[in-house]
């Protein structure tokens, strides 16, 4: 009898260690799942913030258009009718001009041989938006006047040049971004599932990684699904 009890007692520590190991494994799996779920919630929250940012920007642009019958673009772009992109990290134009024009500021921005004057675009100096300042370099206006998304990257804006020319002019379909119906982004906002068409303007962000799609070339057509990009159209 005592020998039987001794054998049971000898077996208990091993059994308890096995239980502990299994319990720890389950606990670690639950922690990992919880962390992954929390990260997804954070990223989804940032995407929602980006869409809210786009809606606010779109409202400001619409109010501006209501007064001036054109979006806030400089004279050279209005006269030429070229579709123009602001905020592309590798492009010529930052969003500083658009932000200043919508805020009613009187400023000039030299851009590679050109000078964009908010006075020409918004001579009444009316304020159509109140922008919040970015906290920790994210979600708002940065120190240099650029509009930053919730990840700290550029909010990118494309404006249809024809929408800002005389509406009675005949549409000439060059299909190259000048005086045609389609809003051209030269591949920067084109995905397998969607792309801008004849909108007056659109907004988008390349998300957390700052790259189009899942790390694809910015001018290649890639899937939007599964990426962290956020688009307004």
C-alpha cells in the first residue's frame, strides 16, 4: 500500500509541471492574439482618422469651390489645365500651398522655378478650414506647413486641372492629364480594384509603411486590398 502511494506521489510533480507548461503555452498564445488584435484596432483607428481627415479637407475644398468656382490651385495650373498632385513624396509640390490657401493665409511658395501665391487663389483671404497642429509629427499640420496623415506621412491630393478652367470650354481628350475629363494621377492612385475617374479632386495616404500597396512601385497598378493605404474615392 505504501509503495503504491509513493508511486502516485512521485508522479504528481511531473503531472503538475506538464499542466503548468500547457497553461503557460495557452497564456502566451492568448497574449500574442491579444497584442495582434490590439495592433489591428490601433491601425483601424488610424485609418478611420485618415478618412475623417479626408472628409474635412473635402468640405474645405467644396466651400472654396462654392465661392471661387474652382479648387485652390495656382494660376499657372489653372491656365494650363494640367492635373496636379500635391504631397507626393517624390513630386514637385507639397501640400503647403493648399493648406495656406484654405486657411486664408497670404503666402507665396517657390516651387522649382514657379511661385504659387495664395493671394491669387484666395484674394478674399477667407478661411475655409481650421487645421489642427500635428502632435508628435502625426495627424495635422507639421512644422513646415504640410498636411500629415495619422502615421506621419503625407496626405496626397490630386486636382483635376480641367475642373478649374472655363466650364464652357470644349473638352479635348488628350488623355495625358491636360484639359480632359479624367483625373490623372500618373499611376500614383491606381489600384486593381479602383482608381480616380472624373472627380474634381481626391485624397489618399500610403498608410503606415509609406509605400503604395504592399510595398509596390508607386507608379505600378497594385491591389488595394490587404494594404494599409487609405483612399477617398
